[in-house]
C-alpha cells in the first residue's frame, strides 16, 4: 500500500500556516507500515484540487486529502470532490443529526444556516464522522484507488484519521513495522552521531535515522517483520542506544522534556517555583503545559528589570552593583529567594542576554546563567549560545529544564 497526500489551503502556500497535517499523517502511516509516496500542497480553488487529483501516480492506492471542508466561502473541497466523482449533492439526515448533536453538546440550541448546510454532501461518498467539528469526512472508492477527504483543522483531522481511517488502512496492509523515537537533548547532532556511528554500522538490519528537532535531536529506530522478532529487535536497539547516549536521552515516543520532568516531580512529591529574567516566563509556560501541573508548580516571577529583581525577589542591590544582573551571584540569589518566597522544594532561575543588543566583551550575546536551588544544595550553570533572540530564549529554557531533569534524576537514584 502506498499513499499520496494532498493538502488544500491558500494559507499553506502563503507561509501563514505550516503544513503540520502532512507531517502527522506521514509519521502515523510509517508507524503502521504504510509508505507515503508524495505530498502536494494546493490552493483551495476547484481547478487546483482537480489537477492534483488527476496527477496522482498510478501506483498510489490511497489518496488522503486535508483541508477545505469547513463552512466558509473558501471551503470548496466538498463541491470539488462531488464534481470530480460525478456525484450529486444531497441532504444527509445522518450528517445533520451528527452536526446537531455536536452543537447540542456544546450548549448551542440551534444551528445557523452555514453549519446546517454542511449536511449537504456528495451522494456517492461514504461519510466519516467528525467528532471534533461539523465538517463530515468523505470516502470515495474507485476501481484502483480509495480517496479520503478530511477537514484541515488539525484536531479534527487527527481524530478522524486515528479513529476511523487508519484502522481501516491497517486491515489492508500485510506488513508490520515497529518504530520507536528516542529523544535527546544537550548533545549536538554531530557529537551524537559520533557516539553511535559504530553501533549503527554493526546493526544494518535496522533503519536508524537522526532527526534534528531544534533544540533537541531525535533518533528513529525502525524494523519491519513479524511481530515477535520486529518488536524485540527495536526494544534491543533502543536499550543499546540509550546505554551509549546515557544522560542525553530524556524520553521516548510521546514524551516531552516537560512531561518527563512532571513525572519526576510528582513521583518525588516535589514542588517548584521559577524566577525568570531573560526567558520571560518561557520556563513557567513550559512547566505548566502539562495537565495537572498545579500539583508541582506553585509560582513564577518574571523579574526583567534590576528593580524588579530587588523588589519582588529580594535580590541584594549590592549583588547586582558588584556583579551585574547577568551573573552567577544574581542567578543564585534569584533561585534561592524564589524558593523561599513560594515555599517550594525547588527554585529555578535564569538571567542572561538574549540579544541582539546588550552584550559586552565580558558578557557576550547569548550568555545565560541558570540557578537551581534544591535538596539543600545550590547549583549555578553558565552557557553561551550564538543564535537570534527567539532561538536563544528557547535554548536558555531548554538548558534550564534539562539541568533540572538531571538533578531530579540524581534524586531518583
């Protein structure tokens, strides 16, 4: 089975929106042992969509189309699909009842015409339920290809594909593919490759890919074959690579750095507060991206100016005058003081120069000091980066969180 993807949307070609839907589909298909042969992005106008459908390679057996199924004037995919498959558009009671139930569940008593019109669908299409929106998915079965049309809203598309379309495709494919993603941070791609190059050369039967994903690097381990042998081979490989990379590995598959830290904090029944200058609240934002974060995250203070460090965090004025706001001494006081103010087990701080202005010979652009106060110990870390402002801020937050993870790992041990 091979798949072709068509992503519909003017915004995808204008650069206003990134085509994350195709990336999601390719990954899910690969994990199911299904290869993607082509990806095409087109404007949401009928002629562009029809041209893309006509140009799909004969060897492709499944076509996935995302986008253009909504209720607004520029959502033309449904009518274009009806035209392409020479199908009348009819009223579907099933579709109407689904839409009505969706809005009822959201506390909306009556539908406006724009939404009720979405019950008008191609007669030849098999409807695919949309559990997160009003646009119905469409399936057309041809003599050589099967076509699936999905909405472009990521939450709607992912739910529809995962619950209805992917299980259907999996029943048709005979090959099993086993895959695990190893997540690493703190080690550049080139250094990481040096550590595992010999191992990769000795395990040619596996497909190993190194995937930079700023500010992290992932390693994909894939093996096709029978369930027992394929799964065992991947598990053995992941174990071997993890041993080689040691502390650089923070998680696998759906793990994020934040979710791993959350588990560590909860398992150890620890609480944390943050004091941020150069990261502007980014660390607090990332720590609270996890559901249930109120169990461990208690307080965050963004103390950007010297005065706010003195007034809100009680950093000594003498410390700042003697060493500067960007210094080991200030970072340490920030971490200690936020821990005392919030009455938490851990205090985490950042102070630095994100750029592009403010640097000096002594403290160049990209300088960051990270303070960590926990378990009756204090740690100060100093790093230097050479990126633009946004990238530096992300790297600062990544380093701070990773140092926290490593410290917590020590507690676990």
